[in-house]
C-alpha cells in the first residue's frame, strides 16, 4: 500500500486499516452481533490506540485520527439503522402466531 503524502491522511488510512482488522475479527467471533453501541465503543477505542507510523507529528496524528472518526460517522449511522431494522423484524416475527402442521 502506498502511504499518502499528507501525514494526516497517512494516520487516517492506518486507523481505518486497523478498524478493518477489528471488524473482521468481530464478525468471525460474533461478539457484538446484537450490540451496535458496544461495537461503536470498540471502534472508538481501536482508533484511539492505532499504532502510529514513525516520524508522524503528534498534531498530525490527532488530526488524522479525528478524520478517521469523521469518515466513519455515516457508516456507524447506517449500521445503527440496519441493526434497528433487524430488531423490528425480529419483534414482528416473534409476535406473529405460528401455525403448525400436524401429521394427518
């Protein structure tokens, strides 16, 4: 992967790659499947603990991490909406009476 020339972009890219790793692990483990807010907190923590490339100025690093969070806001909003839609569907399925077929 080519490193962007602007240090902020470099840090934002590394943070997002770090998040891809986190999300992949969570999908496999399934720990946060039903708890979007817990996943969002984990994302925030992971961004804040992103290992920084050598030679990055602290202010550039902070700006890059803030940029990564900003880029993820619409994604988090979409995930929350999807999770809520699934919950509504699940509740509707639970409320619908089931009909059983018996052996005739």
